[in-house]
C-alpha cells in the first residue's frame, strides 16, 4: 500500500467529511441526545452517505489507498460498515473491499470487520470476532463460527487474540459508563 498523493483527492475529502459527520451522529444517538425528528434526519443522512459510496463503487470499484489515500479508504470502510439498513449493499462492498485487499490497495483488517458485520446482519455467525453486543451481562461477542479456531483466523488477518481485543473493549465500555456515556448496541472497529 502506498502513501503517495491519491488519484482523486476530491473523493477523499468527500468520504472523510461524510464519515466524520456520520461518527458524530452515531455518538449523539448512542448518548440518547436526539429527538424523533433528529433521528429521522440522521437516518436520511446515513442513506445519503451510502448512496454516495454506492456511486463511488460503481464508478471506481473500492476506493482504496491509490484512489483516495488511507484516511479516505478508512472513511469508505466506515460508511460501508454502518450501512446496516442495506445488507445487499454491505455484502457487495465486502466483495469489492476483498478484491482491493488482494491487490494491496486496502487493509485486510477492514475487510475482516466488514465481512463479519455483513454476516451478522444476515443472521449468520461471524468469522473474526469483530462484532460485539452490549447486554445485561456486559460486552459479548456476536455468534461465532468455529470458536476454537478464532484466534488462528484473527492472526491470519492481523488482528490481536480475542482475549486482548475483548479486554480493550471492556475497559473502554467501563470507562464510557464511568464518564456518563452509553455504549452502542453493536460495537465494531475496536475488536
């Protein structure tokens, strides 16, 4: 993966701005700081973000490091990751991201997270243990395929052992509760 100037800095700026705005909206939702009108506006904005990414995918394939640079490639991944209302789009984005990974134009960890999210959203067990839920018992993994092989699969995509990842998430969750925050129902990006 290169860090040279991206081929499409205009797309890079748009993706980064949209992902930052989306993260801010999610943070407000998580902390229950929105009324019904704002929740509807947020939902509309999320669909608009997905529509923009869908257009970029149709015109350019996955917006990887060469096209938009690493920060914007991460932003594209974040938009796809949170497109939970559009599972068909999420699965298609997973396929395109995997191709970008295979040619060295995207991070394999991003693919693993998006792959797991698409599996969980389709009611299937995840592969890499990146998708978590908050329940009465605390932070827990969404269902897994072959849990006994999880750390081997995680190592193959450059993720830390699940015990380390869960410890990190649980500490962050505890800290959020101490400072008055409230966690997301599905946590991703930290496992």
